[in-house]
C-alpha cells in the first residue's frame, strides 16, 4: 500500500500490482480497493492500480464538500501524474464508471480505454433510492455473522452466491465493534451525496458519447436495480463496437470474477494492453 497527497492536501491511498499497461480500478460509492480483490488474480499482463477515494478505505477523510465525482476524477489524474503515467485504462464499478465518463469528457487524452461495471448514463430512481437509504448509516446487524446471514437470505438479485462470499464481503465494508457493525468510510459522505441529489440529474449521455474512439466495454448485472436493460441497449446502439455482456444472477454490482465478467474483461484487456 502506498500514498500520495492530492493538490488540496488530502492523503490518498492506493496500491499497484504487476507490470505492463496501466489499469486503474475505481470502486463503488461507499467502497474501496477491495472491490477488485476477486478479479485481481485474473488481471495478468497489466499494471493494476487500485485507488481508495478520499474518505474511503485507507485514504484520509476530507472536507465532505470535496466528496464529488469531479474532485475524484481530479484525484485520479493526480494519481497518474504522481506515478508518471501518461495514459491509463479505467475499470470503473458504479461510481467509478461515472468518474471514467467525466474523465472522457475532461481529459480524454489520458485514457487508453474504459470498462464500465453496472453503470451507464441513466440511473434507475429505485436504485438511487436504495443507495440513499443506507449510505452513511451503520447496519442493524451487530456481527459479521448476522450481516452475512442477512445478505445470503435477503439481498435481491444475487441468487446462488455462496454464504462464504458474503462472509468475505461484510468484512470488506464494516468494522465489528462491541456496539455493533460500523461502516468503514466517512459518514459525512451521506451529506455530500444527498446534497448532490437535491439538484436535477444532469444529462450524462454527452459524457458517455465522449468515450467515442476509446476501447470500451460494459457489464450489466442481469438483475441490476441501477442500470436498466433499456439504457444498456442504448449504450450498445451508440457504441456497436462496445464489448458487452449481462452477468446472470447478479444485481448491482457483479463481483467481476464471474465467467461472463471475465470474458468481457479479457477481451477488453486485449485491446488496451
């Protein structure tokens, strides 16, 4: 694990694995570099760089007003500058994919390709409502075991996931304390997200269209509550060369080590290596 200091003084954490063309992995909204633990062993022939956003993972908490996609996009460019990278591909899960689209619109020359994991330029309101319901709040479950049991029984769209996977997942996102489970990111992220949600949703299609000419791939959880089949189809219509697949028995978001996910990832890497 390594660190660098962003231009506003925030300490940001990242790690780097392997050699070759750079692949920067950007995680979901409340998550961290461990989003990519499952796929990391499959990312051969590239230098995989995983960034913890400000306020998440091992990175420092910052002014909540800076917990925005444009600032996180800037942090990504500053990480590239810190590492001396002229170009990098982005694998973006959920929020990470939104950051990748912002980078395509603002710093396209720094990108060598983008893979979007269960995210697109239109977001289903019901999925956003789910996120607003849990962000910044500790879960009701008191132990890792209770949280794993809950996910195995109740998490919609993830049929057939072994309980052992949920046991690993809950340890990625919570800290077990005598008083119960505690989220492992800055709770003030909730305020930043709700504040941004008070504004009308911008039209993100121009940012998707900014990906033109870049190698592009996209995954959709077949049961996703955030990326609709209609939006996914329109993405493929606009980019018929996009490598795309739906991942069976997955909601928001696929783990990335499913056979359907790996097939797309390997094709994508062949284009950006």
